[in-house]
C-alpha cells in the first residue's frame, strides 16, 4: 500500500508561482510518480511524471517549460514547481503513484496510476 498526501495549493494571481509537495509512505521504491489535475466539469488531465530515480520526466504540452517536477527520495517527497500560472491551470491537483517507468501503459495515462492522494486546490485569479 502507498499513502500520498499533497500540500502547497492555494490562491495565486496569474503569472505567479506555487510549489506543490507530495509526501509518500508505504511501498514507493521503484515507483513512477506523477501529478494529475482536474478542473470543475472537466476530465482528469495528466500534468507531469517522474521516474523512480528522478532522471526521467515527462510533461503535458500545456505545462511544459512552466512547470518542473522533482523528487527527493531521501524524504519520500515529490514536488511540482509551477511558474507563470494561468487561470486555466486552476484545478485540484492530485499526486499519484504507479508501476515503474516503461512497464504497462505510458506514464501520461492517468488511469495507469494505482495510488492517489486526496488532492490540493490551486486557484488562479486573472
């Protein structure tokens, strides 16, 4: 079992920055982790993923360059640095964990993630 707890969401003005964190516990060794977001009335949208060692990353086109995913395995924590935020980035952001990179479905497939946090709300005002 894996437990994931997000933090760091909140209100921010367009153009601003936020840093989300995801504290993991349980069987996380070797896991690929990712961020998925969901805006009201919309489907879940993959944001970014990072491999177990931190060397492999993948981003949705909509956040590429503006967002940076990272992880500190010594602290069992993953981060999402979000810069130049836009109103369309407003959503509940979920931390998720899955099987290792390269196994099963592509990391950008949200349904491939087996474990999920409770989510943290990001609000971006224009």
